[in-house]
C-alpha cells in the first residue's frame, strides 16, 4: 500500500469511503445517540451547567463522575451531581 501522502485526492476519498462504509451501523447510531443525549444534558440540566461553571474541563468532570460511579451507587444523576457540587445528597457505598 502506498503512503497516504502520495495518494490523489480522489483515491484518498475512495479509501476513506470504503473504510467508513465498513463501520457497524449500530455503533454509528449509538454514537449519534450519545451525542444527542450529551447536548440535551449540556443545554437543559441546571446541575450540569452549575458544575461546568466551576471552570473544570469536561474531561476532568467525566473523570470525577466515572470515579464516583465506580465507588458508589447513586439514586439519580442529580444526586451524583449534587455530591460533586458539595450539596446534600445520598450515596450508597
């Protein structure tokens, strides 16, 4: 196979098209669903917005949430965010 930089534009487009056409449709749809849910939370969840106003990056926030999810069982998404914001909420070890 030739290096990518030596391919013509048309050949590169054909290569990428054939590669992406092989991706499982379910995986693509799951990724779309995750994107839509993320945007809904970003725009409509006041606790999420409050957490993001703290100035942390989304990556840092998801690392914190991932760690909490591994260690505790929360009644709801809101309860988990309240813990992160320092508000009262119940968490089960």
